[in-house]
C-alpha cells in the first residue's frame, strides 16, 4: 500500500520537499538548515517557521513561544508540526556558508585519491585530495543531520543514551558526500581521514557516550578508530584505509589535534595558542617542547543558541555591528533585512554598547529598560548579555589557567589563532573589548577551518605526525577555576580595552 505524499515548499530557498502526509516536519527540514536546538522536544522555541500557504494547527508549545500576533501571522514550531496538507513555509535559517580550506599541501609521497573530513557538530566539510600532488580536487559541505536530535553535543549524548541512532545517520550522510566528491572514482580512493570533537568521534564510531555525560567526562575510548568501507556501508575499495583520528582528552577532540598541526604549534619555538570558540570552547597553548590543552563549557552564546533573537550565521543574521559617528550600524548576512543576530554580531553589539555606555562593565543595560536595540526589529535583552558574560568568562578563565599551568604570562605568546566559523568572523577589537581575548590585537589571527587543513596534513603525511607531549587539563578539577571564572564575568573598564605589547 503506497503512502500518500504531500509537498512542502521552503522559501526563500525555492526548495520543494516531498514527505509522507502526517509526517513530522522535524524529520524533513534539518537538511535545509532548520535547527532543532533541543532535539525536537518543544522546550526551546528555536525551530520557528512561518506558514505562507496551507495551515498548521496551533499547539500548546506554540502558545508558549509566540505572541497572539505572531501566531496569527503563521508562526509555528516546526518540531511540533505535522504535514497534513501541502504547505509553503518561510524558514528562518536560509543559507549558511560552511568554512573550508582550499589550500594545497606538499605531498608525503603517497599516491591515489584521499578524502579529508571535518565532522563538526553543526556542519560537515569534506575534500578530495590528489595524494601525489597535495592539490584539492573537490569540496562538499553539508549540515550535520544529527542536528535533528539537538544542536549541541550534550543534547546528542542524551539522545543516544535514550536509544536514538546517531551513528547510521551521519555515516549515510558522509557516504553521500564522498560519492559526490568521487564522481565515479570511488575505487581510486585509498585513504579517508576524519577529525572532529570527542562526541562526534564517539557517535561516528558507535562508541558508548555515557562516560561523556557526566564529570569527569573521561572516556576510555579516545584513541584512533579504524574502519573498513564495508563496515560503514561506503562503496569504496575494500583496501581503502579509513580512520577517525584520536582525541586529546575530555571534550578536546581530534579537530584540535588537527588544528595544532595546521597552525604550527607543534613545530614552533615560541609559544602559540589555538582557540576554537563554540559551545565547547577548546584551547591549546604551547610549542615544540610541550602543549597544554583544555575544553571549557562556554555554552551556546557564541553560536547565538541561547540568545532570544539569536540565529546561526545565515541569511538575515546581524554579523557585524560598528559605531559610525555615534550611530550604531549593523551589517546583515545576505544584505537583507535583519531577522536575528549571530555570535559575531552579538560580540560586536555588546562591544559597541560598552563603548557608548549603553552597556555597563557589570553587564547591566544602562537605560533601565533591560532592552538594548541593535537594528530593528532585533533587540538584545538583559539575559542575552548575561549569557555572553558567562560564555566569555569560561573562555577567558580557561585561557588564564592554562597560562598559569605553563607559568607564563599572556605577553609571552607570539600569536593567538582563532579557529572555526565564529573565530573567523568575530572582530578582534570586539573580542578584546569584552574581555574574551586578553592580548594585543596584532597578535590575534583568524585561521578559519584549521580542523580541515590539519586533516589534510594527516592524510598526506607519510607517517604519524611528530608531536611534543600534550597534556589535557581538566578545568573542572582545578580548584582555582571557579574563582578565576568569577573574576572574568565583568566586562573590562574602557581604560583596559587595549593591552600594550
């Protein structure tokens, strides 16, 4: 018996989706960028869509998150909706660029085709490389389909512990990406290297994530995981070597190992730092003689996940805010009307607020309204600024404690490299102004997708990379962490916004 289908049109993407009548929108929309931050439980209100044609009934969770005017305008939570008829939906997350690294690298003497994959929590980037020349032959990017189980790693851990299969869904997505890259040359692929955070490592490999669900977040399965193509359901040559690189400890995964290689910490004489700013902020500091690393729970503020009008760095998001003759100017991705604000825009806006006095060093909004307008209709609320304070304090305190571990001060660092999408787009001046990074601006450098570049280096290397001793530091176990964290909550006073060399 055939299942009746209905068509869902997504605007402004002009994409048509066919799905079973009565099916949940949560199963069909993640691949097009609609986020389900709480895994579709209806608790966060982050998956709003607007009905332009057709109708969706109002649910109890809809009443909790939308005003009467918004409901009348067609806004609904996608995770609570079922498609009983054809629909035209306006999606808040329209288009998002995924960072890649298109630079070629020197060959390590290998031959054949290789695939390097950065398996991120939100996005996936994969590249096919000519192993003989080191040149990039193609790139594919996609949203991580696990997002339907939640936007952060803890949501996915709990989903897996409740029996959800997050392993098959990502293996299938990668099989499809590799097939597109190969274009019929699958049998020429001789090696695949994957990197990602510890949770992505465990979920891809089908490992137990229970140890990562509680303190001390210490899993016994951090090592390299090796696979055969047939075990993954990938249509590659049976002799193809596939491995997910090792994690460094706790929530510091192989993406940071790859980043360490990509920015040259393991080869440097001077001290260098790598900071990957996301829900789990990861930090590595060191040189060729030794490296210390740690992760700190920054929360979703840098990805605007906990911000009332926050959204990913997609079309309509305020990405930058500046002050032009005492007037606050906002820049939107896609040069369209503002729909929300992403992480880099949030940091800029608060930095401008500190500069004008609209936001006080304590974090309080000065006008007494608890509202800070950015660009109509986008407003920051007092709770949003508190979320940013908590996130930046987690990073800044972790950075300070690692420096103490090395018994050095920040002025000993030759360079601080910012990795990932947020690190690529955040303005260094704004990061300094809010106290996120405590260093002279000339030492701060955006390095984009260091995980993918490092994965290519691992792919092309003739042998195991030569690395100095790497020590993983558990900040949760450091007796000084809470005090340092509290010391970093407030924003710097204006006189402290620049640190001299």
